[in-house]
C-alpha cells in the first residue's frame, strides 16, 4: 500500500533524456534533496538538469512522515561532546534555518501543502535524564528547547523535550509545485559517472558540477560510501478516529513510537530495523521479548501487526486508512554526508545519509551544496563534510557494519530457495534476505531491495537480480 501523500498527489510526468546534452550542473535524483538543490543552483544563475530513474518524488520522499524539524532524536548533547560547541551550533543553525526557508518558499510561492507550524517532542516512558540534557544542550545552541513533564500522548511519560517553532507539511504537493521551476528528465537512469560526464541509458550529460542526490550514491570508488553507511527500514500507519495532537512526538526508548498528525489522520510509526535483518540478532524466533516498559517488541514478519496492536491499545475504535514503509541511509556517526564527494573528484558533490530527517536535511543540504558550488561562504558545511574527522562512535559502527557485510558475502555460497532469480545482490554480491512484511528481497549489507521477481526497488544496486536459466 502506498503513502497518503501518493494517494492524494499526482505530479505531472516529464519526458526522458533524448540524447547527449551539456549543462553547468547535473543533479542525479529528483527527490526533495535533488529538486531543492536544482532550484537553488538555478536561482544562482547556473544551468541545471535533473536526472530521475523513475518519477519525481518516487523514491524516499513519498514515504516520509514529513516532519520539518531540527529535533533529530538525542543528538545535540552528543554533538557538543564529540565535535564541540562551534560545530554543534552549525548543525543546529543549518536545520533551524531550513525550517524558516521552507516557510518562506511556501508563503512566497503560495504552495498549498498543508504547512503547519507546531512543536516537536522527544519523549521517554522510562527516564528523564537524557531528555533534560538534550533540552539544555539544544537551548545552549540557540534552539527554543525546554524540558517538560506533560504531553498529549495516550499514556504517561517520564518527561519530554520540547522544540518550538517546528513544522509539518504534505511533501509531494510541495515537490509538485517546486519541480515546475526546474528541468527534470524522468525515466532516465544514471549508469556511470566519470570525470565531468554522467552516462545514462538515454544519453550522456556533460557538466562541470555533478551532484549525487540519489539517496545512496551508486559510485563505490572513490568515497566508499557503501562502507560508511547502512540502511534502515521503518513502518508507518495512517489512523482514523485516533484523536488529534498539536505536536509531533518521537520516543527515545527502545522501540519507541512516532506520532504525527495530518488533518483527520494520525500517523503512527515504529518498528525500525536494519534493512535485510528481519530478526534481532541472538533472539530465538517465536519467543516474545518485551522492552523496558513491558511492551512486546516486533518479531520477524509482524511489524505492521505490532503497530496495529499499539494502535488498538492506545486508540480503541480507530481504523487504519493506509500503511507504508520508509528506508533511510544511516551514517556511522549519525550526521549526514553533505559536501564534496571525495578529495579525488573535483566537481563532484553528494547529499546522503539523512537518517530519518530527510525533509529538513534536504533543505539544509541543498543550500550548503549551492554555496560550495557557487563559491559562497558557508560555515555550516564543516559539520556535514564527508571528509570530517573519524569519531570513536564511527569506528564502533564501522566494525558492526563490516560484520554484516562479511556475513552477507559469505552467505552467497549457500543454496537458494528461489527458483526464479539468483538472490545475490548485484551491487556487491551479498546474499539477499526475504522480508515477509513487504514481500521483498533485501540486502543486509548495503540496503538494496528487490521484488519477488528480482526487479530493483531501492539502490545502491543499479540493476535487477540475475534470472536463473531454465532448462
């Protein structure tokens, strides 16, 4: 089932590329980040073409919960301790300014996209210490943040961290309007980038500047983003009859839930897990496990069922209008990679690793990349730079990520049950795992996904799975 955004939005189709062209900048990917980057580059006087393998907004943008917020889980206290006040302030400022820029564009262009200013909250049912530290850290960086003990949620909480001046919107309606101001070639898949050329299945594009806004960049070398990121899936339901909330809420406890209002709907989210890993490591299948609040955690193949149980428990009598899932690129230190693709590739830029905060980060990323390409001063670029210093947390995550990759590569030697396709990911050969929630084959190494017939759903893979020869 698709998201509520796709159900009520139809973006005009565009023609594919029809041969070789030359422009000053080419943006690969027509999601929120790609369209915003193209828009700001064009506003700076640069000729831009956007390449999209499918349709505008058909990737991760259509599956977002569409929170425009600088509240990115428990991050600011950690940023200050790891990178210092100056760089933490740059992160806060870039995202706070992104909220204001969305509001400015929406008002200036009269975009009807259900834009609503509202507070955003982190909550815990178990403890308040981390929430108090986060509120203090955010406030020290200039964010309107505070710790409180009351909430609108249908259960008691130990406390909440409140951010004022945040927002929510309908992302595809915004994208529909803004995409009319840039040149997009749909059904045009980028296959290879080399120097100043991008080779597609429809022709070559030559450009001084190449921006990879493809969710997960497909070139493995240089940059090595496949070793510096993994992907996570999460699940969302749109509920009717669940009451109304003013704010947006995210739980910081294990398997905490996300709450976000939209008109008559309440979006309830949760059940995150690494793509391709459908059961917690070391947890016997079929055995119930509960979190610290006594809530049973989702088992393999029943994440939507678990969400439905939570919905019934908290909102008796509610009904499910839609459900869908999202996929997010997670970096080793929790901070996006926005900036120069690699020191070895002049003119290449990247915006990826947005975690679960793609809307605000897409705006911040588009403005940072525009500043870098046009030679403007941009102090905020330092904290997002893909070349930033390697932290202890990143080192720990790299070891964990590497273990999944080694395991996935080793499994490709095992017999496969599927008699139609060879279920080894064409990206780097890892054995795909069956995802019963969504009836897809998912890669535990780097997050590529395929339907049961082997057709590509999510990158970094660029091709379908190989078919088995039938005698």
